């Protein structure tokens, strides 16, 4: 459950960045490409946290077929 809560806090936190106006100052400081890269990495971390929670909560529903 703690993994889900951490994922949700990060998810809503990262989506508040463009709304609050911090985005423009971050782009000025880092550059647009670096900002997009960091935003994408954080999004992947959030996705993996949700997947880990889902896998722990419903292990019988997670099935990854390699071939």
C-alpha cells in the first residue's frame, strides 16, 4: 500500500508542475530537452511503482508473455 501512496504523491506532484508556473522557470534554468528528459524519467518511475503495486496486490492477474 505504501508503494501506491508514494506513486500517487509523485504522480500528482509532477502534474502540478505545469499548472503552478514552475515549468517555465525550470525550462529557463535547465533547457527544454533536459526538462522533458527528467519529466519522462519521473513518469517512468511512477509507472513502475504502479506496476509493482499492482503486481503485489493482484499477482494472479499479471502475466507477461515473452514470446
